C-alpha cells in the first residue's frame, strides 16, 4: 500500500488572536475556580491579564498548569509522583507506574516483558503541528 | 465477555484513546457510504427544513475552516432542538427523535437563513485522507454516540469516569467519590495509565478533579511520543489535542490547534491523528500489541442523520434549571453520533461495527481488560458495550497491508 499524503495546513490557518471558543472560556473558568482558592502569594505569581484571545488563554493556562504540576501533593498521593517538575513545557515526566500487589484476576504485567531496540528516528516523532516561524511559502487556502 | 484466547488480545498490552472535538459522524465520515454501503453514512437525500420551510439537503461542501463560525450551539437545549426538531415534551409527551432541528438551531444564532444551511455540509473522503483511510482500513463504528445530548465537558467526563455525575453542562463539577476515574482504578494493579495533554499552554480539560488533585497522571504529547520511541508506553494512554493556536513558549514556532473544534482548521487535526497513529505504527515493538481508538467527544451542533437511542439511566437526574428545557434529564438517552475508529493490525480492513457504543464504553473496556472485576462503576458504564472484541483476526496483517502516512 502506497503511503497516504498528510494534508498540509496553510500558514494563514494559524490565528492566535482568534477569540476563545466557549470551550476554552470554560476551561479558563475552571482554572480560575482553582486559582481563587490558592494562597494570595501564589496567586500573585500567576498572570492576571484579560483573556479574550486564544493566545491570552494559553499565556494564562500555561503558568497555572505548571503550578498545579509542581506544587507538593498531599502525603497520600505523593508516593505516586514520578519527577514532576515545573520545567520546560512538552518535556515532562515519565509515565507513572501505579504499582502494588497484582490482582489475582490479572494477567502477567506487560511491563516485565523484554523490550526490543528502538528504531524510531527523531524526525518521525516531531509534531507536525509545530511549524517553524521561518517558513515562508505556505500554500494558499482554497476559497 | 472478551475472548482472551484471540491472538490479538493475547498480544495486546497498550490501548491509546485519542479524543477529538466537536464533529458529527456524517460530517466527517458520511461520504464513506458511497465507498462501502455498510457504513451508515449519507445517501445525499437527507435534509432538514430551514426556517422558510425549504428543504436543505446534505451537500459535500464542508470547508476546513471559516465555515462554521460562529461555533454551532451544542448546549443541551440546542441539541434537544436538533434531535427532536423543536418539539418539546409539553407539545408531545411521546416525541421521537427525528434529527430535523439542526438548520433551525444554527439559524437561531445569527438569523441568517443562508448561513444556517452550512450545518448540513459534509466532507468528501479525499479531503480527510487520514481519518477516512483509517476508517476504511481498520474498523469504523456505525453507532458510537456521545454520552449526553450536550457539550464537551460532561461528555468527556463519561470517558474518564463512566458518568458525568449528573452534569449536562460545562460548569465546574466535583466528582462523586462513588465512581473513581478509570486511571485511579489502575492503582494496585501492575498496569499504568496516563493522560497526555498537548502542552502546558493547552493543558487538559479535566481541570477540577484530575489535574488539580492528581497531576501525576498527566504528561505532554511530547512525553507520549518519547514513551513510544523508548517503548515505555503506559498500558492506557488518553490523549488530548491542542485546544488553542499559540506560540511555542521557547519561541521556536507556532503551535496550531489540532482539536478540529470549529473554527480550527480540520487539516491540523488530520496531521495530529496521523502523528499519533505513526508513533505506534512505525514502532515494530508497539504496533502488534497496541490498539488505538480515535473518537470525537460530541457532534458540535453539526448534522447527523441517525437518531440517538435510549440507554440505561445512570442514576442521576439533571433538573430543568440545568437542562435549560422544561424537562429534567434522566441520562436515559444518548447524544448525537460521532466518528469513532478502532485501529489494530489484528482487525480486518473494512470492518464495520454496528453495536451501540458511547463514551462510557471507554472506561468500561479499559477496566474490563486491565483491572478485571470492579464493582464501583456507574450503571451506564456497566451496561456499555466494550470494544476490544473486534481485535479478532487469527493472524496479524502484513506490514505492507497496513496504511502509512507521509508528509
């Protein structure tokens, strides 16, 4: 079977100044709901700009997500955390293994099986949604 | 009951669920009926009446962007109109779903008769080469419905918890500890579960309960890709697309929304689906032992011709103040049909699934397969069909028989 061509996206499709949808507005409201319950010194570190556009939302959601990931967890949950850091976006923790005694009903853990060598290339895993700002020649959208 | 002696099931170690945003089955996959009559898509004769009384037929004129602006209403009252054609229970206690209210519902947003017709548009398969190829080369669900005739967050809750705890809206809600999330159910098992959102700036839609209280469950899409390349994929991965156009925080480029929510470009979602698929498909260590489900959370107010069926009530009731209609909702019928595709090299090409599924099928399937007996589940989840039984071929398909994608 011949490889299928992945559609390209014209440059003008990107619009960070688009007004947020009802979905993102609600997502922001949910973060605000959490933010209101945070200590004042923490809230002071979070962005307080007006959120109208998708870019506005992203610049608010990023820092508060960072905070939620980095803050200490209650003792009962802290055992499950695997190196969560408020570091660089898109390079975060390893998958969490919630290990304990296996249920008798379960089959053998797949995690114990031997892994084969890696064959992936870096290129194959690069997100297609990340587009260089230097790219100039995007095709025009059909009207 | 899943037949665990099936070769593909014996191999199965990973399940990946990618949940996209706000497109109906007919809008995305309805054109496939002309290629495979078993797919319950469009004949071209389906129609709604517009507000002048003129019939508006479905047409293959869907555009990638700028056509469904404003975002079609998909809150509970609007979806009720879309499904029942504007007939209320007060008018007819025995009303039946007729899918005749989509054009009127869209008209109500702008009072523009011409623009209201856009809600009947659908894509031809050549415009969606990724989703269409996967749907025709693996298994497509003819009857996967959103869990609630309403918006995103309550529908996504069904994918995480098997219930929305009585919610039919986008409002803040807190979980009922009676029903844990599917991810928490993996505690005490040798299996692992993780939610991957795109990046910090897009984050998760599961904010109040899981992200706030259990951040250890989360990773970024880059983490997912790294896990695939390092053969460290969790047993269960739930992937959220990018919900906003925004700059990469490190200044390296623009990150375009890939969720396909109107008015985001549908092609960016095609790219994202291809990336998720390729991360598994191109790794010979993962491909034989991984199943991928691509499913949309709800229809986004866009036309579909199949009336949603009734279902097992989940024990909650949303009162009229919450539904925005004269009636309470007992969670006893499903929402509008959405695209859903199941992918594995152990599935025969051209498979069409006719059983009824909904998002409670996701925790139901994952719990059944990885966790085993688990009593504290919603009645909806307990009643929901599970989908791994379609991974049923006696031999794995040859590599050359499984599609690949290229830029």
